[in-house]
C-alpha cells in the first residue's frame, strides 16, 4: 500500500528561511530604493505567498503533467520573448519586461529557464530510452536538436538585451547534457570551439576597439566593457558594496541599518545589504543554508529516481549554483558584475515565482522517490 503524499521538510525549511532573510533584507534595502517601487518588501512577501499556492497546485498536478506539456510551455515562452522585442516598453535600455498595470513587471526569461529544463529533460530521456548504444552520428544529430532548442530563446533573449539569462540558459544546457551520457569528446570539441570564438572576440576587443564596434556594435562593446571592468575594482556599485561588507565586522551594523549607499541594493547587491546588516556571522549562516539546500538536491539526484527527474535536477542545480557563486562572487569583487541575482533572496516577482515553481518540481521528485520505496 502506498503512503500519502509527504512534504520534504529538508526542502521546505530552507525555503522558509530564505523567505525570512529575503523580506527582512529587502526591507532594509528600501532605505535607498526608489519610492516609485513602493513597499518592495511587502511585494516580495506577497510573491512568496503566491509561490506557495503555485507549489500546492504543482504538488497536486505532479511532474508528469509538466513533462507532457513541455513543448507547449517552451513555445509559449518563445512567443513571449518575441513579443517583448516587438511590443514591450524600454526600461533601462532593455526590453526584458512586460508592464502589467496594478501588478508590476513580468520577465518571461525567468520562466524560459524552466521550460528549457522540462523540454530538455524530455528530449534527453527519450533519446536514452530509444537508443541503447548511440553511434557518433546519432549523438551528433541529438546534440544539434538540443542545441537548436537552446539557441532559439538565447538569441531572442540576447537581443533584449539580457546577457545574464543567456549565460544561465547555457549553464542549464551544459549540466543537463553532461548527465545525458553522451561521449565526453563532444564536450572537448564544444569547449574548444567556444574557446576559439571567445579568444577571437576578446582579441578584437582588446587589440582593436574600433574594429570590434564596427563588427559587433556599441551595445555589445559596452556589455563587454562592464563585465571585464571588474578587474579594476572600480565602479560605484562594487566600491560601496565592498565598503558596506568590510565595515560590518563580525556582527554587522544591525537590522535596517545600511549606512552606505550602492545601486541595485535590493536585487543584484542584496548580499552586500545582508552582510552589512548582520556581518560575517550572518553571511556565514546564509551561505550555510544555501550549501545545505544545494547538498540536499545533489543527494536527491544521486538516488534512484526517474531519468527525467534526474535531468531536471541537473539543470536546477547548475542554474542555482552558478547564480549563487556568481552573485556572491561579484558582490565581493571576485567575479565580473553581470546583473545576476541571488536566488530566493533578491527582489523580483518573476524570478522568485520561477524559483518556487522549481521548488514544487523538486518536492514532487522527492515525494515520488519516497513513494517508490514504499509500495
């Protein structure tokens, strides 16, 4: 006899802690936030509640429903990305958001990440099930098919422009393909091609800026300039973030006490606000919760679960770990500033809701594993 659905508290409790940390830190960041945004801490709390409702719905539907409709979700997301370029208003020189009256902004790229995970998991799983010992040719066709799936939204998102999301698309793709069982030579070949292209582009950027602008345009030039300028340790965001963290000491300046201003305090640099309030001790606790959450997902992925679930977990882990390392790393000056937010902590309705959808998927995987051992 099968047991009833069970909620995995090792997943739920860290998310609750993330919610408390997120809302309180965003409240503190409101000191320097634009008044046009309103009470963003309250908005974040509302989005967390909306996310809980979505998780409950997903827990009832199960992941099989999502896998069956993966192509539908993927097509809808691409239509939304194309619609952004055609109809969306320009905000901060980008067309990344739809503005919904009385609700706020909606960013389709956040949900495109989920659609990619679902569709790639279905395509990879079907390939493994129908091809026991794939030939080199079969693997090559399979790689081309999956690459096209990723390239379509990547091109649309790059044109917005949203380079950070494109990076995450390919991180998801790499992690899921790495677990697909294809020959390692493909990663060597792919890495070599990417390395050569990057070398040529960067060589042109450093050696002949005028030629770079003529070939790739000023927009890409300024994006490269922003990413590569981190080595100088300059810029208002980084300098003030480092000052805020460094001046906090062991226990910080205290809740709602952020004495140093820096832009994007509630989004890109939310970790700096938290570290400024609660110091080294608080930062260690937050990082420990993040590591525990990630480790729980890794342990889940190593258990006996359905192939589709395993591939989805690979994509989720790749995305989360990349964003966590990138966001915290850029905040302390170790990595380039890319505008990538900290999952579950940074302000943003679309991004938060997308993470909570993933939590619902993870809870379904955990519950399915539990049921498979209790028949």
